[in-house]
C-alpha cells in the first residue's frame, strides 16, 4: 500500500465524502481509507497511520508512499499536529494536504511538514501528484473536472451505520459573504440520470440517512422536482433524505409535490440566518422572508417533512435587539428544530476580508468563531450561547414538547423565555455538568414553580418518550406513590 487517505470527522456518525471522492479518483494507486474523529486519541491515530505504512514481515516497503489529509475547520488543529509528528516518524512518506483549510492557508501546513498543498478540487490533480511523488510542487492547483467525470464516491463502500453525504452539484448561485461557496465560482450539476441511478443504490442498500451537501438544492427547480418525485415514487419506507434548500424559491408546483411525500422521507435545512434587513444587505444575502415564511408554514401544515431553520448570531449590523427579533420571527414558524449557530470567519470568505472595517473580532484558531462585534459584546454572545443551549436542551430535543408549548404561550416573546430559562439554569449550577433526561424534566418543573398543571404536562411528556419505562417519584400521582 503506497497511498493512504486519512479522514478526521467531527463525529463518529459522519462519513467522509472527500476521502471517498479522492479514493475513487486514484483507484490505480490502490488507496486505503482510514477514518477517525476529532475525539480519537492522537497516539491511536498516529499508530494506525504508522501501521498502514509498515510492510508485512519479510517484505520491503514500497517507496515512495503518500499520505493524503483533507483539512477542515473542525480538524485543522489536529491535522497540523499529525503532520508535524508523522514527518518525524515516517520521514519518507510524502504528505499531501487539501480541503478549504489547506487551500486558503497553505503555509501553515507546509511549515508543519507537508510536502504539498492542493488548492481547489483534488480529483483532477491528485492522480498526477501520486504518479510523480519525487517531484511534488509545494502548492498544486486542482482544476475542476466535469461533474460527470467524478467517480461515484460509494462505489466500493456504503457505510450503513453512518450518515451518507452525497453531492449532486457543486457551487452556489448566491454570494453570501460568510460562506466559501462564492470563492469556488459557478454552479455545476451531476447529470440527472446518474443522480437517480446512484440514489437508487442508497434505496436498495437501505441506508438510514442521505444528506445532500448541495449548497442550494432547489436552485434549479425542475431538477429538484425530478429528484423529489423519483424519491417519492421509489421510497423504501426507511431512508431519509436531507436537503439544504431556499424555501423562498418554492412555488405551488413544488409544494404540491412535497405534500405527497411520505412522512419521514424528506428533511429540510433552511438557512434564514437573519431577518434584519441592514444585516442581510451587508452580507449580500438576498431572500424574501415573507415568501420563505409562507412556504415554511405550508410545509409545516403538511405534517410530513421535518424542517430545520438556521440563524447565525454575530453577523454585522445586528445588535441584541435585532437578533432577538430574528429569533422570534423564526421561532414563530414552528420549525422542528431551530439551529442557532455563531458566525465563523472562514478563510477565503469575503466577510473575513472585511472583518476589520465591519468591527468583527474572532478567534485566531479554527473554528474562527466570533468573539464580539461592533453591535454585540462578548457578554451578549455568551448570553446567546446560553440561549442556544436552552433551545437544544428543551426545544430541539422534543422531550417536553407539550410542557414547553404551554409555558411559551404564557410568555410574551420566545427569546425572552429562553433567556429567563438560561438564567435559572445557570443560577442552579446546571450549566457546569451534563444533565440526565430525567433531570432536564425536573429543571423545567422547578423553573415553573412546581405548578400542578406543569407537573401533569411533564408526566404526559415523560410517558410518551419511548425510552422511559417508569416515572420518577416526584412525577408520580399520590396513588402511584402508595403502590
């Protein structure tokens, strides 16, 4: 084996699309893929890499050999460390790094010991680099291949216990300044017949979830409808398909198709990011929120598609009051999940280049998350971190849906409710350690001053959870306590 591709994912449930795309492009070099997570001990990763290059007893090592490392914000610190150490223990192995964290800052990895950094897409350039490892350039530009020339990433391996990431297009029609998509240029599509053939493979294999990584899946309406119709007609009753869409682009024809989808077949992620007009203008994000809201409500009424709506805290021009309105605007749409993220100044993004003039200060190391802005102090963002934790714990989990709905109906604004809940949670010291599911229920009960009506709702919520087999004593009725 002389070509090893090592993917370091954020979580075990994730699979690396990049590693499989690269492996498919260099089949003639018999590549091997190793996958780890950012939580895997460093020494274990190093040991596995060393073992992969160590020749069997009695054989001579194949020279030269190549180690390929895709680099992203979640793994760049670990990858940089690995490159430094690998160069010491395997000095003859050529290290090739790629991915956005390599492409927009090649010197970091070259200084750590990488032999070559690929800027751009790797499928076209990597075979040529592997064919001449003794003459690697320090930086190599990977030209985009035609989408049909790209290999099917899962031709040899479909991990059934992980999320399958799949791309039917590259690029994005929009130019949002916080994103890297504008830096890649253009929008390219995999031929539709091939997409349908590959999706059929996932359906036959009965994987649990396929996540499209297309930045705006429904940028081409007719294409999106063709794929949705195909999946509806060929559903296996198990596989779920996740799409990032622009909900304001949906029209009556698209809604009619989506209405017919079996429950659980589709899942939508919709990036609202902000409803503050000044902010949207600064970040060059143009979307019709009224149309988006209308379509989100329509899909919600169908009752068959989970919708995840995204907000980004720390965007320029948005102070705490403006973000509060964005939060309440989105929460009013009743998404199955409200994902509250925080601005990251990605290398290669326009917003990173303009950060100084916009008054944005972020971490120097990945993930380059915002620390404060001209409009939001560090204390403000800490408060929003607390709101995020409360939304994840009490709303997105769905554990106490009926109780939470009751409590929210007594509150003027959802944002204020989650702020109060966070302050109560923090005052009780609950933020210092992880909480069990039972404790989460009890916290909500205490927050509501142990009201009987809240206790009744919590009991109902508790018993509807499949994992719960018995009531804790504090939730039992007097008759149940006597048994």
